[in-house]
C-alpha cells in the first residue's frame, strides 16, 4: 500500500466517487437499451458480460466488458490525478465493491472480473496486461469463463511480485479474495464438472 498522504476527508470523497462509478450496471443498461430483454431473467441473472453474451449479442457483451473495465480504470486514474496514489487505491477498491454490490439494484451486482482487469490496467499496466493475457489463455484452453477468471485473478498476485509492483499487492490480494468468494458457486460446479462453457445457458 502507498503512504496515506491524503486527508481523511479526501479519501472519504474517493470512497463515494469510486463506489458510484463502480455501481453503474452497464450490463442491465445496455441490454435494456438494445431491447435484449431483462438480463435478470436471462441465464444466471448476472449483470456481467458473460451473461450478456447469453442474449445472443456479442457486440453488447463486448461493450459491457469494456465499460465495466473502463469504470474501474476511470476511478483509479481520476483519483490519482486529483488526489494521489493512496486515493487511487481507495477508489479502486470501492469501484470493485460498487460493481459487486450496486445500491441501484438491491446490492446484487456482478462478480467483478472486468472491473478488476480495468483497475489493474490503471494501477500498474504491466500487471494488468499480463493478467488479461492470462485470462485469454485460460479461456482459449478451457472455454470456461469462471475458471479463466479464477486463474487470471490468482496469477495476478504472481505478476505483482515478478514485476516489482509490491505497492499494489495488498489491494490486489483483497480483490482476488473477493473474486474467489464471488465465484464460490462456480467453484463448486467446477469441482462437480457441471460448470458450462462460454456461451452456455448458465453460469
């Protein structure tokens, strides 16, 4: 973690800003805007890009992926420019929490993978790039979105160490723990061999 140079009032402001940015449910907004139905009644009901893909619209799923990642990156970059690195990490954590638990839809949000990738790209882009590459490699091999997310998140800690990015290790470890917890049902299905592949009807 960086030194806490900002005032508590400043950090509190970025707690709110980070959460609000992260809480924008782009998956729901986009599927509704394009007339693709109620995402809560499709597939797993999750608001993330993987479930948006189950509407049959690859372009909308791609847009959801990009925007969910971008909102995390924007939170980090804005906080870094305005306040500093301590505020950037606070904003990062809160953007992730906002995505997973958005107040606008009863605190039932996504699993945070795209937002996590966006945060890493903004916090330390080499770590972010390697984590994205890890996800792509795992997805190409397994064709299972949840497994790819778990592998990529776990490996991000190794990338932090190997690339000398110790200042974000603690935050990354917290986010990885949250991702694993959010995927607990997926992990159970992976163990039982019932987890669907990318493009399947469930998650």
